């Protein structure tokens, strides 16, 4: 499907952002996976769009990043000045459900569609979908951010990149009613450990740095920490959508999980690089290098204090 003609000059001056992206319904499950709070914060930058939700106690933060390369058109009124806006996450999900009513039923091939996103002013975002069957439009009310998000920064990072099958197998056996998850990352055997403990019993899984399921292993500071199980529950949704996961811990126990999610059947390497975001939400983020057929979901989780 070809994109629409360029907007008239008079129209171009009226928007802060305009984008076009094909088959956006493939991203709907990804957006649902970060729905951990009512309010979402969207940052529109020259690199792409970030949508972030943060728990009220500010111990869990979830972000989905949609790279500029996924868009067929991506225009900002001022590329050097990121636009940051808040909205109710459920409003976005409901709008997408209306615009793509059959996306949940199309398990095989998704019909080609084009979603136009227009951020006109500080009051609303306009969404319009066009495909061979219909054309529909919806608006999302926006408002100014009342409280800025926490800027997480990691140092002395330990990290392991592994197949999601390892974590899925762990959660199948672990007691999710436990109050906490215990993580340990070492520079020697037994390397990486995940454990739960409750009245029902204990479960421990060890992953060797030399396992065929491990793509990368790095430990500069041996660590072991506990994390609230209620926080870890949020990460199960993106886990089931992803193909690889990166687990990072810094010297303070801050946990960062990154999930690479394929939007089609393309293949590619799962390599990590340090990305400096120009916006004021995450000044520095350990991100995953991805091609234009993938996106990533990132979770920051603060360790237990006692």
C-alpha cells in the first residue's frame, strides 16, 4: 500500500508529529504488554517513539520503543525538540481495538493496512486506519505530564542474553505465588541462578554461561538480589511475545529486562549496544540493536529494600 501524498504546507504547520506505519495491529499485543498503569507517557524523538508506563510506587517501569525505521513516513515539526505527552493507556488500546476490529481473529496472514498518526496539539492525538476493507478514525485525549518519570541509569552492568525458552521453562515450574524472586549472577560456576521459595516448596534453576541457550554472558560484579514477585509478573506478557531476552543487573541491584519482539518472520542478530536517548525520559539505556522488523520492550525493576 502506497502512502498518502504530502500534506499541504498549511496543514504541515498545524501538527507537532505526523507518521504513517503499515500493519500497526502487529504492535497492539506489544503495547498491551507494558500496560502496568493507567497513565502512559509518549516521547516522540528523532529516533522513534517511546511509550512508557510506571508503577505508582515507582519501582517498576515498562517501555516499548518503536524505531523510526518502522514508519513509512515520520515527520516532526522540530526534530531537535522531542515531544512528550501523556494519555490514558486504555484509551489507546480501545482506539486500536476499534480501528483494527479483526486483528485478534487473524492468526495467519494480516491484511495490509496503513495507520496514520497525527499529534495536532497538546489536547489530542488523531489515529486513522486505511485498508482495502474500510477507513476509520479515532482520537485520544492527551494532557500534560504531572510527574516526570524516573531516569534509570545503570553502571557496572552484569548481563546475560538467552533464549526465552529458558525463562518460560522456569516460570512453568516456579511458584508464582511466592513473594519474591531470587536472582544470582556470578563470574564462575554455578553462573546464573533463578529461585523461588514459598510454603509450597522451593524451586531453583541454574544456567551455565556455556549453555547453548546463552548468547552472551558478562559478570563484572558478582551479585545476588531479591525482587518482588508482583513486579516480575508484569514481565510475563512481553516474555511470551519475544524470541530473545537480555537480563542486566548493576552494582546496586537494579534489574533491566529487554525483550526483542519480531513483528514478522525476519531473522537477525540479537546484539547489545549502548544507546543515548536525546529525550528527558531515559538519558542512558542499555538497548538492543534491532532491524526494521522488530521492536523491543524494556522493564526496569528496583530490588527489594530488605
